């Protein structure tokens, strides 16, 4: 895989997907949205209201790209200096895909000052592990599987490490600005989502889920077990049924919490005296889509 390649894909039915139009799927980001606040899910997945990216989100996207490019290099070159050199081309690639992101900064100097702050995240990454000792099977892997219930799950795994013995480790880099204690439950939910998808795809429960918090230089590891993933599958089915019920009726209720401070749609939220737009109906074709910015939480 090269740094500029499209993300890898692993799916139970790649050939079928080519023939059939993409159908609604649940991603970890959208499932978390619905759990957190059904109205937030509606704004993002149904109304698809634009959200202004924050500099922290964009920096996260750049750092994810740097780490993906780093693992495309020969092992011996995966050193801090090389990683820092990858920041500028990664930002250029992100900006090419989303030119409007350049408008977040007053001028080139402001953008350069902001870009320099990614260096600290990269240094914290190197304090947590030595990438010269790792050979991931894939980075930015798009995984997709269908549960027995017919629910389609889709998401991106930041990195997949597979030991010669076949043991799987799922790695996720966390680069967001929100305090870690707020995001931790959400992050574990996301990791269980990937563990379930990989278990269903490969028949092996991942041995370890590893969250690397690059804003505070800490890592959290977690070992899922089969019984837990079976329960989690039921949870996802229940969330999807609740989404479909709300989708039919248009009844997506606000659920105010501390996380409202990070919600772009407060001005439209009845919990904050706003008025949502008229319900547009259930979307086609894919309310489960998540963006690179979602993945850079
Ligand atoms: S402001 Fe809070 S309650 Fe309202 S939509 Fe956003 S997350 Fe939900």
C-alpha cells in the first residue's frame, strides 16, 4: 500500500457490492451519534447539514495521514524526523481533497503555525511505540460485514496488526481536543464495533483493541471476548431498529449533555431554543457514511 492509495477494503461480499447499489449501513460514528443524541444523528445522517471542521479535527486528519504514510515507508525510515517531514505533504493532500479547509486560517502564516502543532502529537506517538518494530497488515482499512439480522456494518480501522500466530490487534489513534474521559466510552464503543466486524469477517476475535491518545500520550488496551461481542451485536441491532423507527416517524429527540458543547447544530436544537428544519424523510442511499474528519476524533 502506498501513501496515496485509496483505503484498503475488506468485506464479506465485495463482488456483490460492485453489482448492487450501496445500501444503508451503520458506522461507529453514526451509531455513537444516535446513542448520544437522536437529533444529532438526524442532523448528520438524515439532513446531512454541513459542519464546520475545527482546527483540531483537521490536525487529527493530517496526523492520521502522516501515520499512514509512515507505515508505507521501509521500516528503517520510520523515525521521528521522517514523520515530521510527512506533515506538509499530508496537509497538502487533505487540502486538495477539501480546499475549503484552508479558509479556517487567516493566512499562510496562521496555517503554518497551526500545522506546527501536529509535531507534538507525532512526538507523543513515538513515545508510545517504535514503528520500526511493527509491520501492520493494513492502515485505513475499510471493513464491512452484514450481521445475521441483515444489518450492514461499515467503518474504517486506523491500523490492523496481525501477529505471525494470527492474533489480531486493532489500533486507533485519538487526536481530538475533547477531554479523554468524555470520549473514552465512545472510543470503546467504536473499537468493539471494529472487533465485531473483524470477528465476523475473519472468524477470530481480535486479541487486543488499542487506543492511542496522542493529545496526552497515553494508551488504553482492551481485550474483548466472544460473549461480550455477541451482546454488542444485539446492542447494534437494537440501535438500528430504533434508528429505523425514528426514521419512519421523523421523531428524533434531543438528548442534551456535556457533549452539546461540541455540537455544531446547537442553534437548530429545541433544547437550546432552536428550531430544526422540516424533516426531509429517510435518506438514500447511505445514511451510514462517515468522513475522514469523523475518523480523526
Ligand atoms: S445541541 Fe445537544 S441536544 Fe441538541 S442536537 Fe446537539 S447534541 Fe443533541
